[in-house]
C-alpha cells in the first residue's frame, strides 16, 4: 500500500503500542490452544470432544478443523480485503472486511467452546490452558479487531 497507516484506520496512534502488545498476547494464546489440541493431548481424547451444546463420541477433529479454518483463512484475507477497500472505496467493500473479521471472531468463539467442552469432560490433564489461550486470543480478535477496529475505522 502507498500508505500503510491506513490499515490502522481510526485507531489513535497512542493506542497502537498497546494493540501491538495485544497481538503478541493473542499469538501466545493461539499457540497454547494449538499445542494442547494438536500435540499435548491424545488424539483419541480430542476426537471425543463435542461442542458444549451437543453430545456424542466422535467428530472432535472435524470441529477443531472448522474452528481453525474460520480463523486462518479469513486472517490471510484481511489485509488484502482492507487494501482493496482503501484502493476502491466502494461502499460494499467494507462489508467484505467486516464479514471477514466476524468469521475470525466466530472461529475464536468455537475454539473457546471446544476448549470449554474439553475442560468440562476433563479429557486430559491441563484442560484449563486452552480456555486461557482462547481468552488471550479473544482480546485481539474479538475486542480489538472485531469491535474496536470496526467501530473506529473511517468507513
């Protein structure tokens, strides 16, 4: 982009260092979830995890894949969609960006629900850590990007 500062939108310059710190906290939270879900816990135990509102004994990895994809794919597209909005300034392009961010928020909520269900069922030791990781991730994804950035951006 000609002016990368446009990506900050209406976020005041004084908030930017705190926002960057939150990005690192979110990264650590994401890695905590990733580590427990995919490496620390036994694959058979993860497979049994349901959403808190469902029951059953299988499909945990599919649920995990859906939640991770709702985070990873839109996260890869956010920068390009925002740059597209800045370049074209069509009124409808803001909805692409906002919808994209909401998908990431949904993925974070689903990972948190997955972690909560694993904790409630005590599938393995250390089930509290992915919940903590989901909350760390939510600071950036839901609060900073999904709410503050969307509200402050000069659409």
